[in-house]
C-alpha cells in the first residue's frame, strides 16, 4: 500500500502535549518556554541541571555520497530514534532546522519523511521559532555596521577591497550572489561590490551551532573577522562594537527547540543545514541537553560521511569534547546504482525507469563509495552500522550485495523500513546500533590542533576524500599565510566542497582516485572557530530551479497548506 505524502501523515498525526514530551526527558517546567502549540524552547540552564544524570550513548547518522534527492539521513535519524525507543532504549533525536532555500527550492524540507518525521513539519520547514531570522538579523546588523563604519570615516582603516563579511538571506536567490551596494548619492554609503550567502552558510549560524552558552557566544561573536586593513591586520566585530547587539539578537535563538516525532519521541531541532558550505550539524547545546535526557541521542550530520560526519568529528566533537559511540551510514539502492555511473539522477526530473529494474551487479559496482564512507567512520575510530533505507522499488538481491559488503568490512548492517513503518521498521537497525554503541569508544580526531593549516587540509583531502594531494590558487596561498600570521593556524578546517562526490567534481561518482583537490579561496571563520577552504566551483548562495517547490505550495479551500514535502 502506498505511503501517504509527508504532509498528509504530518497533518493527521496525533501529537502529545509538548509538556509531556519534555517531561519524558526529565525537563522541569521552569526550563521550558512555550512557542505556540507543539513547540517549546529549552533554557540552557538544562545543561547544568541535567549534567549529573547518566550520559546517553551518542550516535551520529551519516550516509554514502547522496544523489541530489537525499538518501534518507534525516528520515533514518528519526526512524532510528523511534526504533530505539520501541526496543526499550528511550532516545532523543537531534536534527537541524530546514533552510527555506532548499525547502522551497528543489530538495524539499528537512523533517524526515513518511512515518519517521519530526512534527509539526510545516513549522520546522518554514519559520519554526524564528531562529533563522534571528541569525539573518544578527549577521546583517554586523554587515550594516561595517558599511556604516566606512561611511563615517573608516577610523579602523578597513581596506574596502578586503572586506570578507557579506550579507545573508534564507532564500535561494542567485541574483544576490554578486551585487554593488552604496549606489546613489554621497549620502547613500560607500560604493563597493559584495553579495549575499544563504543564512545557513553564515558564520553566525556556525557560531550558534558550536557555542556552549551565552558568554561563549558573546566572545565568539566578538572574534568574528569582517575584513582586513591595508597591512593585513584583521578587523573584528568587537572592534566595530557589534558583538553585544548581535548577542542580544540571538539570545532566544541560542535555546534549542523541542518538538516530537510521529511517535512522540522527543526531537530537538536547532541550527541550520548545508553540510557542504557550512558545518551541517545541529547544535552542541542541544546535544549537551539530550545527552542527559535518555539512553540514546541520535543526531544527523549533513550529506555524506566525507562532509557532515567529518565536520561532526573534527569540528563539533573537538569543540564539545564529546565522543560518539557509533556511526550510522545510510545507504540506498538507488544511490549505489547512481555511483556505478550508469544512471543520472537529476532533482526535479523523473528518475530513469531502469533504476528500478533488479540489478544487484550495478549496486556492487557503485559500492566503492559505501566502502570508502564506512572507512571514513573507521578513520575516526567510530563503529559503523550500515542502514539500508528501504524504498518500495528495491529488490532483495540488491540488499544482499550491500549486506555482503558490510560484512566484508566488519560493519553491522540492517535493512530499515522506517519510512513506511515508523519505529517498528527500524527495530533491527536499533538493535544493531545498540550493539555497536556498547563497544568501548575508540574515537579519535583526524588531526591535532597544532598541525599547520595546509597539513590539516591535506589530511582531510587524502584520508577522507581519497585525493592524491591539494593544489592552491595564489589567493588561497596568500590567505593561508595571512591566517598563520594572524594566529588562526590552530583552528580546525571546514571544507566547502561538493556533496555529490567524494572529490571536488560532482560528476565523479563512486570512490574517485587519481585526482587532486583544488583550493581556490580560503576564508577564516574565527568566531565560529574554523578555517574555511573553498574547493572547486562552490556557491554559498544557491539558485532556484525552473520549477521550484515554491511554485507548488499553496493554501487549499480549507485553509490547509498543500505542496510542502
Ligand atoms: N525509504 C524511503 N522511501 C521513500 N521516500 C523516502 C525514503 N527515505 C526518505 N525519503 C524521502 O526522500 C527525501 C529525502 O529524505 P531525507 O531524510 O530528507 O534525506 P537526507 O536527510 O539524507 O537529505 C524526503 O522527501 C523523504 O521523504
Ligand atoms: O546538510 C545537508 O543535509 P541533508 O543531507 O539532510 O540534506
Ligand atoms: Mg536531511
């Protein structure tokens, strides 16, 4: 029987009073702030108040390199959280809020799918409690203060041609990528070129995702570098007297949002997605609360294990000091077939019909990517569990290929039908994850703080992506030298690279070899606490397709939302 649409399931689901969901986590009402129906914010006091309770097992959900459709990481995160709860291991799910860019663009929402969703999905995929808008406001307030400083005499000596701080908006709008501001008369500001990034790519978002509390947020925001003087000295948000107001604009946004799944499992939703141009993980503070509010925390890391999971390990866990107990690699038959190079999956276009023919050989051909992503978990000492996210068009013989490869690689594996069956469909996966998480943690970071920036970049490129080496543009080389001199050398790396390939070329599928990683630009996100190499043709402001989801979203005759997915 066909599964109803995500929206149908979401609109018909029976939600528990959110106070009861909070109660199941052991959160007292004094820690809770209702935001309308079915959503609450949690005070950060909960971190300290819950700290003495037993620590949960910490599970990160990643994936093989996805097709543009996404392979079900968020859906599996939710399904696994429901599955663990069903087998008597109460779990808390921790995911990111959707960006309206992809939600109204090609990809769709980020609340999961089928009977494994976080609800209310309409709130999660649109405004939720306004955190995205708060990040946008704080980011653009700083941008306005930069340009106002230029207008009022530039006392700090900012080089107008070396201002790295752009503006952001939570909309896919290619027309804003490169703009000229300050046009008009003398009173209209200083004319210069700049542009917009999507809000999820803002350093303010990454700072919010990595901070451990309000004081830490205030000092991180102060360290944000907006540009450099003519002699290469960094100019900070603190110097522009902007960090205080930015902190005030974010004082509600720093609190994680509590929602629930289709099966009333607690779900914390906090911070933004994009594991290719941002850190792509939910917040440290949400995990610190969740880690003492149940037996398992299941959190997602954007895109494939080379992207979100690498950042989860080497940026998020480095910052929080937490160590994961298991890592799930979501695999789908369709994506492994695509990795064989014989099928082209384009978002917004019908899937090639031959994709649904039984073809275990093509699954085997594309499985090089699965092997590498399992390796990427092992590289960090994390016990991998392969979750085969079952689609109705799959064949048993194709699962057998994946199971055999997982067995060969010593990884546990389970077919999971959580999309169609909710937590009951993830019971086997939950058992496998519980076993993996029971093993002593061998977690290790990929590189030490004291490695140089080029060493860190080369380590990720060669060990995680499988590159032979790295090439740098002259601009990238100069930036790395500037950052070394400025004392940023101890920071970890957040690599902006395509999520559609292990390499920097989105058309190279499987596990490409014989290539080098081209670093064309390097930015420093000193507030968030990482250096940000941009590899190949990466855009930090997506554009809308010719037939975006937005064109199919409406209000029906009953006033119900339609078309959101
Ligand atoms: N097993 C499945 N069967 C059918 N559709 C699925 C399945 N898993 C996920 N989906 C759908 O695929 C899309 C991507 O799923 P999602 O969990 O958002 O992937 P990711 O988080 O990896 O990007 C969503 O629209 C979701 O509803
Ligand atoms: O950051 C990207 O997230 P998904 O992989 O869930 O689309
Ligand atoms: Mg997702």
